[in-house]
């Protein structure tokens, strides 16, 4: 099936139901289908062909979603760009992906038009009123387009429809190719995870340039026939107001967003009774966040995965949220999980190793990078690079990135285990633990922490929290205090940047 058929089917089945509610107003499923058809006609008239890439740079909007489904309809590949990146970073991605069109919204046109962002010869289209020299306006393309009824939908299936670049938290970002079938399998997993029905009202505040914002709930909701309330970007007050006013039943919030909500004055008095669950993931979820959300009788369900898995690979279901906090849950519907050692042998329950994923949700490969694709996809399994454990109930516990594992005196130290102790301190807003080279031990543990607003951190007091809690070799030998940690757009700590900071602050010496 072509994913654009989802919208057409819902437009026929429930034409008047609100599909999207956002800054531009409400769009019914019939109106949304009309927008998809019009956008597909514009792409076809502009010369976009099967397999071409169409890049998008803009905040969350109904137009962005219409473009995704329009690309699906004409057989093109949608490439959402991270608007938080710098122009040279965009230039690198655009040069590698070579899109037929770059579509940019008003807030980003000026920076994109600079020589640092756009490769020579790239056809650029302004979505708003500001049209730089050499650019075309979307309105011009739309006026010249043929009838939407002339578009014959592409086949879909295993053909790629989405090109998402990884966050780059551990190296150069790579473009993961996701097929129609992968998005459909991911939607099946989301329906199973959330018990999703057409009666749900989903709030999307995560940026949709990332699979977390696009695919954990948003695209599955549009397939199911839900109403999606769409915010251009995250704002704590607007989020709380929308949950109460729109009677939101489901939303996805990464830990950094949860932190902002808990700190907001409106949190304590917001009516959360409509929420069936909040989904979270992308990075370690502090126990204090779990307790604070679930103290309001709202299940906080965790999901684990990657850009390469669309992303739902493991997840908690709503009935499990209170029973096993901190776990990433079990394998998602249609997904298999394994944990293997360095030789590729499956480890017993409770043993730590690399997490492997197999399922229809897994990417086809990395864009024009056969070597990286071959390394990641071996013998039918996606090798995630994450370290974790499966307990005797097949629940997944994620320890962190393989390359982040610290080996001190021959003993493995999980950074997540050390970070969880630090985050129990109410004055600690953020914590990251890395290894620093050491002549005697190989590596020693170093912690980098950031205080909450108005708080002062005493490194000696923080080090004292570990006494009697963790083995001596796991305890930090150095505690550094910073204003904030370097993070990706989705809140993942950039560990490579943290290591560089540690080397600068300590001279790289033991």
C-alpha cells in the first residue's frame, strides 16, 4: 500500500472529521486529502519524478504533512531537514541527497539562501512571502500545475518514501531510507502500543524532522483517523493549555520537554484527566520524571528505537506503565529483539550486550552509503549500537551507546547507571557520565552536571551520594559543573562533545 492511500481512505470514510488542528485552523480529512492531491499535482508539474528527493525546511505544519503524503503519491522521497542545524550542516545534507526541490518556509528562507546553505544548481522554492533572487514561489508552481485528478498514485510497498538523517550524536549524520511498508509496520506497532483508535486526540509538539515527532503518533494517528493537534514547535504553556482545552488523549514528550512542563507554574493546576498516556524516549528518562508524571495518574510509557527503525522497536503498553517504570518495554508488534555479545552470540537473560532489531519497520539502508548499510544491517538484523539487557520477562533495559560504555580496571561501567544516581538530586537538572583515559585503570569515570535554575551544586556533596550505592570503580573520580549539556534537537546528549569538554577542563590527565 502507498501511505497516501491512508488519507484518501479516511477522506472517503469520514470526510468531515477534523484531521489536523493547527495555527492555520482546522482541516477535515476531505480538505487534507484535497491538499495532498494539489501538492502532488504541483510536484508532478514541477518535474519531480519517481525516486526524486524533495527537501523541506520549516516548522511543524499541515503543509509539511501534506507534502509527505504528496511525495508518497508521486513516488518521490520526502526529506525533512532539521531547522535547528546551521547552514553548513544543511549544505552537507543537501549536497549528499541531491534533492529535485528544496522547499523552505519564511523563517528559514534568508539563511537558506546564503551561499553556505545551498549548493549551486539546487532548485529552491519559497513557501511564504519572502522570495530571494533566483528562487521560485510555491504559488507560482501551484498556478502552473495540472489537475490533481491526473496524478496516478505510485506503487508504494517496499519503495522508499522518507529520508531522515540521524541525529549525529555519535558521529556524522547518515540518511536512513524508510519505505512505505516500514511506515505501515511502525503504524501497526503504534496502534498496539497506544491502543490507538479514531477517537483519540493526539498532540504533536516534537519537531517532525525527526521520526519521533513524525512517526511515534502523528502518522499512525492519521492512518487511524484521529484528530492531530499540531504545534509549530514546543512551548510549555501552550502544551499544557492544549492538553486541557483540546482534551488530548495522547502525546509524545522527550525528557527535556517533560522537565520544562514540570517546572512550569501551570503544571500543578492543569487538568490532565483526558490523557490516556504520555509516551517518552529518545534518551534516558530520569526516575523523578516518571514519578512526577505518574503521581498525576497519567501513564508514562517508554519507547525505544532509532531513526533506522522508524522508530518504534520496543515499547511499554499502557497497562505496563506503572508495573515496571524505567524499562523500555517489550518488542513492539511485528518486531524481534536480540541482545548479543561481541562475538554475536545471544546473551542469557539479564546479560548486557548490543541490541539487535528485526522487522518490517527497519530501514532499507543508508542513502548512498553501502558500507555503512552493510555494517548496520547484517544477516537480517539491524545492529543498533545501543547496549542493553533483556530480563526474564523479555523486557528491555537500555544501558546506553556501546561506545559510551566505560571500562575501568577491566570492569564495565554503564553511564546510565551512574547518571540515574546523580539525577536523584533535586538540584541537578542534567547529568552526563563519560570515561576519561587513565594510565593505571584504562579509563576512569567523570561526571558532568548542570544545576536547576537558582540552584548551586557542591561537587563533594554529589560524590557523597554514591557511597554505599555503587561499587567504587563505578563512582566518578571527577565531578564537573556546567551551565548546560550539549544536546541534539531531540534532547540526546552529545557524548562526543562532553568528552571534548572533559578533556579541555581536565587536561586529559588522570
